[in-house]
């Protein structure tokens, strides 16, 4: 059951003690988080160069999809192992796996080899993210936890925003393999900090632990087809949709078997009793809705800026920075407000109200918005998103308690990853579905524009180009409206989370 709120506000931690905690814990977990977060976006900038070097352009998306699958599967695995054997120890294991995967990526001579190496790297990266967040909760008092989780969220969003820029510069100047080699010194420094700064972390709380291998297998069979089905479904063509239906059926069957097994497993990978608690499942579902809208907007806004506004790739990346960067500021604001007031769900409610209303404004006014005004609106939308992320972590961790901390933290990462994938696929389906229903030439022109760049529009006269941009604007308004609905669902859930104060 969800623990009742404290009868009174917790005593504030002395500033000197907070500073000691910050400088002891934060550098170690932040650097581990930074490397894993950077990898999720830095590789995207190198994909064209990788395709040119290794060939097989039609399968280049596997480099991203397989990393996401491994990252998602790893979260509950490291959560359970961290609870049993200690999070500092498992962080070092995750860093070793991650560095091994990065090394294999750097020396890969084929796309198949690179894809396999990305699976190894993704399995390490999933542990870095979940363990970093859990370590904060292990050593920081609950009321101050939001402030620290906000700094972690700021590190994550900063790394995500820096990734495309850094990836483009390194790929152009030094080659795509250097983006993987960069992770080796980062991992080594993070391991040194983990050994020297996290020695006081818990060493594990249970004896006689038996790992749930059947649960892991069924979980992987559920996650991998589910994410691959989402990747296929967004294409809205008969062949990919049939593949998506088959993969979705496999995922559904695996999920049924997984739930049946986890109910009787002695040490379940997914503690269903924990995930069924109202605070935990509602907070996680809220996070999934927000992540879907956030990542979906980041994925499709560059296409809007190039296809409709006529910006170049570099200009579109700069225009996207307010959306990708300002979430960190929102996280810091809500974390500090939690530390001052102890109120945990008030701030996501305020932030998501702001984001939802501004997304609706964007839908209504999109055809007439100047780019600077649009960038300002997106910055405020991102600020509202950021106010949600650290509060979800704290709510889930407090509700779970110290003995289930790793599994609870991993559940946030899993639902956020799955929500991001689902939301991106949903926004893509709405975007391309709207173009298909319009029945004009916009859809094939849009596909050609994505594949060939601005030269795809070279043969159009002024009237045809204007009609194309008008149809594209309508489609993107529908996609942004879908994002607003997702945020609205997150807002509603924020009012239904039982834990209101820590």
C-alpha cells in the first residue's frame, strides 16, 4: 500500500550537510548518467555517415531500435540486482558492459556487427540510468531528493541537447567511430568516481537471491516485438502494418505469460504487487504520457522546420534547442519547490497545465507564428514537461520504500522509454495518416524531402509549393494536437496520485 503522508513536514537538512552530500554523490552518478544520455542522441547525427561507410541504408534504423530494446530490458534487471547486491557494485558492472559495447561499436566492420555491439552497449546504458537515479534516492533524504533528481534531469536534458551538435562536429571532423571512443574515458572517470565517492552506498539487502531468468526471457520477448511493432506501424503501409500486427501478437502473448509467471516466481523480475500500487502505476503512466509527447515533438519538429519553414539542418537543430534544453530548468524549479514545501504533485499539475495550454495555442496559431515566438512557446512547453520528471521519481521511490527502491526506479525508466516509443509512433501515425486522408501530393513529396533534402521541391512552381506547405501545416497541427491530448492525460493523472506530500 502507499504509505500515508507524514503527519508533519520533515525537518530540513542543514545546508552544510546538503553540500557534503552533493559533492560526494552527484559527480559520480551525474557522469554515469551523462554518458548514457549523450549516447541516445549523439549517434543520430552519425547515422548518415555510418550508412555511407557500412552500406545497407535500409536497415540503418536498427542501430537505434536495438539500443532502445536493450536499454529498456536492462532497467528492471539492474533494478533487481541492485536491490540484492548493492547499487555501487552494479553501477561498476554496468559501466564495464557499456564501455565494452562502445569499444565493439568503434571497431565494427559491418552493420550487423555494429547492431550487435549496440545491444551490448544498450544493456549497459540501461543500467547506468536506472542505477544513477536509485543511488540518489539511497543516500539523500526524501524531501531533498527532488532537488537532486532535478539536477539529474538537468544533466540528462543537457546531454540530450548536446548530443546532435557534438555528434555532427565529431563525425564531420574525426569520423563516426570517435563518437563511441568518446565514451571510454567518460566511463573510466565515472568508474573512478563511483569507487571513491559511493563507498557508503548499501551493499545489498537480501540473501538467498535467485535471479528470475524465465521472467527476463519473457520480458525481452514482450519488449523487443512491442518496440519493433511500433517502429513498423508508424510507416502506415500494408506490408509494415502486417509485420506490426504479427509482432504485436507475439508481444501480447509474451505479456500474458509474463504476468502469469511473475505472480508465482520466488524473486520476480517485475514485482506486480509494487507496480499495482496506485501511486506507482499512476505516476508511471503520467510519466509515460509526458515522455511520449516530449520525445514525439523532438522527433518530428525538425521535419516541420525543414519541410514547412524551409530551414537547413543546422538551423533546425538550433531552433529545437529551446524544447530539448528547457526541461532541465523546469526540473530544477520543481525540485527546489519540493524541498521547500514537501508538496510533490502540485508542481507537475502546474507544469503540465502550462504545457497543455501552450500546445493547444500552438495548434491554433501554427500557420501564423513567427519562428522566434514559436521557439519561446516551445521553451515554456518544455519547462512544464521538466516540472514533472523528478516528481515522478520521488513519488515512486517514497511509495516503494528502501527494500524495493531499485525495482521501483527501474519501473520509471521502463514506462518512460515505452511511453516515448509509443508516443513517437502515435504522433507519426497521426501525421502521416492526415497526409494520407488529404489525398494530395503532399505525402510522397514529404517522403522525398526527408530522403533527398530541399532538392525534392526544386521542380515545383510557387502555387504547388504553397499548397504542399499548407497540407503539411495541417498534418503537423494534428500531430501537435495529439501531443496536447497526451499531456492532458498526464495532467489528469497528476491529480489522481494518492501521495501528495513527503
